[in-house]
C-alpha cells in the first residue's frame, strides 16, 4: 500500500520533469509537422501565387494606382520642372489628363500581368525554397525580384506601351514635351515614357507582393490553402 501511495505522489513530479525536459530540447509539445522537399517547394510557390494574384487584383483594377497614395504614379522625376512650368502657364488640364492616363495605363497592364508572374515562379528549386522559408519576411519577394526582373521587364514593357497608347498617355506626353520644348531657353526633355511607367508599375507590384508575403508568414488567416498552413506552421520541421 505504501508503495502504491509513493508512486501516486511521484507521478506529478515525473510529468513536470518531462515537460521541463521537452522545453529544454525545444521540441513543440503541440506536435511536429514534418516537411518534405516537395512540401517546401509547393508551399513557397503557392505563397508567391497567392501574393501575386492578390497584388494584381489590388493594383489592376480602376483606381488601383490613381487613388492609392502609396502607388500613384506621378509626373516623371526628371520632368518635374515641365509640370511646374506648364501649370504656371495655366495648362492644368493637360497635365492632369496625362497623370490620369499613365496611372490608367499601369492599371491596365498590371491586370494582364498574372500569367507572366506565374510562369516565372516555376523554376524555383528546393534549395531556393528552403533558404526562402528560413529567410526574412520578404525573402520570397526578393528572390522573385532578383530572378525575374529582367525577363518581366521585357515582357511587361510592350503591355505597358500598348496600354499607354490605348488611354492616350503617349499622345498627352507628346503634347506636353513638344509644348514645353518650344518654350525659349528651356532644356529639352526626352523621356522613355513606357520604361518609366513599367519601372513604377513593377516596383508597385513587388512592394505589394512583399506585403502579401509578410501576411502569409505572420498571419494564420492569410494562409488560405492546406499547403500554406502546413509549410508556414511554426512547428514545421524539414525532413
């Protein structure tokens, strides 16, 4: 009887000691989620797919750029003096129409960008994915940007150019520069408008994708598929 009583009294101590031991070796007591190579690659690709789709949906709609202070495309930096001078001459409507048109061009182009981004995701390797998983909150976006910017630019610029032509941005810019360049004693302005808007549109996309990536990493509610829940589970370990 005394032995039984002693065993009962000893059990809580054993339980607490076991918990301390688990804590010391840093094992999640909620259960380990084991990740295979294919899980990691699939999860990171899914994260980029979700991030790019959300970003394209956000920026590729009417006023996605124009009415968003964080992403609105202004007059080209090297031509700020042109805007100032033309406004001084009372040509506000011409300048305002141009700003609206370049933002509309970016919105139209971004709305067609999803397939370009999806194609660029497919080349991710296991080592890439593993490093991204262990990286900073924007590691996937930085990888994506470094690997695809050149190809994306070459694919994206013609789309931008077509969009700018459709919304008359090219014509407005031609009218603005020709008007400005006729002013006596000014330094003539020559700007590759399609390149300028493409750079701004791509910069906005990568910024928005980084925001979406951070959400997936830090907010369980943003993990909208089973593979995202598995790969970004804090208890997940690589096999």
